[in-house]
């Protein structure tokens, strides 16, 4: 049975909000991208509201650009808050921000969110109830392009299921990809420590999906794609994306 909001399996969430969000300027001149408003709430505020409603009690934030604005925005939130700065946010990829959260998470199970993702609350129990050590929200219906973080999955087994992830990468061939990773995952406690240790040793120009890939290839991680094709979502990188997010939330 999938967990209900009254009894979540996972009570910690990691949100990566360190980036500048340069493609959203001038909106991000004085705030990080996660504090841009959409449908009456900031991206971060909406995410925190949905997480609190599900039962998340610990929030770990990888911060960087305009960290003081993030702290101020969350000053009234009734959660255990941990701020994990990445002082090199402007010159590194998000694997460095992810690695900065290691001590705060302490090898617990957690949700992992890119801070620019608009998601639906139904996503949380779906990921929490999946059987994988790493459960990744994947949209098989999206039209893929070179910028998308794509996934490849194993051929269907005897049960007809085809969800085990073999590879992550923006460079994966479009034709061989099963869909786009939406930038949200659930990590089991059994692999939390291994992921953070690998992230701490990873090249600073990697996305955290590169760490996922490294451990999958080493046989140390089993990851699965959780279908989110029926759940409206978007990442917000550009002003056009922001308008799309607003349209999703005002229908």
C-alpha cells in the first residue's frame, strides 16, 4: 500500500537552491530562482507547503546565491531546517551542492528535489511507495531534446515491467531514451551514505545524476523509473518555462 500523508515513510527532503538562475533575469537579480513567484507562491514556498502537507519534518537546503533571501523566506516554517552552503555555486555543477548536504542528512532516507521543479502532491507517495533504492520520477510522454536529463531503462522482464534504470545523461541518444528525469527522486537510507560519499569525490562539473550513473555501473545501486506522465510538472529555467508553470497551476 502506498503511504498516506498521515504516515509517510520518508520525512526528510533535500532541495537544491544554490543556483543563480541567470536565464530568469531580471527576476533573479535580487533573489535565487527558487524564490520567483508562480500562481501566488514562490517555487520554494509551494514545494515546502506540499512537503509539509505530506509529513516532511526535516528540510535540508543546499544554498549559494542570495542565501540570506532563502533563510528569510523560510523563517516562519515549522520544520527542522538545515542550510548547507556551496560557496562555489557560480563555478560548479549541482553535484557539489548535493554533496554539501551529507552531514545534515546523516544517511537517512530522503526526497531529493531540484529547486526549480513545479510538481504535484501525488508525486510524493508514488515515489515513497516504490520498491527501488533510488526511485526517480520519469516522464515518458515528454518530447525529448538535447537539454533534457534522459534515462535509459532495461528491457521488460517476464512480468512485463520495464522500470530499472540503466543510464542517466543529457548526452544519451534520443532514440534509446525512455523519458526525462524530472529532477525529483527518493533515496533509501540503505544507499544514502554511498551516494553522498561518491558525490564528495566526483568532478565538480558533474550533475548529481553522474553519481547515480557511477554507482549503477559499479553494481552498487539499483535505480528505478517511477512514471509521472499523468502528473503535470515542469522545471523553470527560462521566462517561457515560468509562463508554462503559471498556466499549469491556474487551469
